[in-house]
C-alpha cells in the first residue's frame, strides 16, 4: 500500500485510484484490512475462556464518571458496531466457521 500511496503522491488523502491498485495487485484498501483484522481479533477474544485476561478486559466496566462532552469511543464499541453492520453478534463468535464466513463475505461485498 505504501508503494501505491508514494507512486500516486496522495499521502494526505490516502486514496489511490483503481488503476494503481490493479498495477500493484492490491485487492483491498488498508481500511478494509484493518477492519477485517479487528473483527478477527474480536472473535478470538470472545471465544477465549471467561477467566483469561483478554476476556476479563473485554467485560471490564470502569467505575466513575466521564468528563463532560461527547463520550470517547472505545475499541469495544467500534468493533461491536462494525460487527452488527455485517450481521455478526457476540454469540456468533463461538462458531468459528460462521464468524470467519461473515467477515469474509463482508470484505467481498465491498
């Protein structure tokens, strides 16, 4: 992706034309790769046992009040939103095949 960005000199916009992506053999943008990776990691976390550290961190609720203004978006909220957009729920993570199929079908549809 770096080569594509460097070649088309679009460092600030982050957009590459389709012909450059075809020239370098890129099938998806960096945003799609990151989105897929986040959803894969979410599935890994949700399949882990309840006593493992990553699962306890997933279920952690911080006590206290937030600062004034718009609440900060957490990684958990972002990934849940992405998962719900493609029709994946937390319960679906237990079925690894269904989870993987859901992620791959979303990437192919874009």
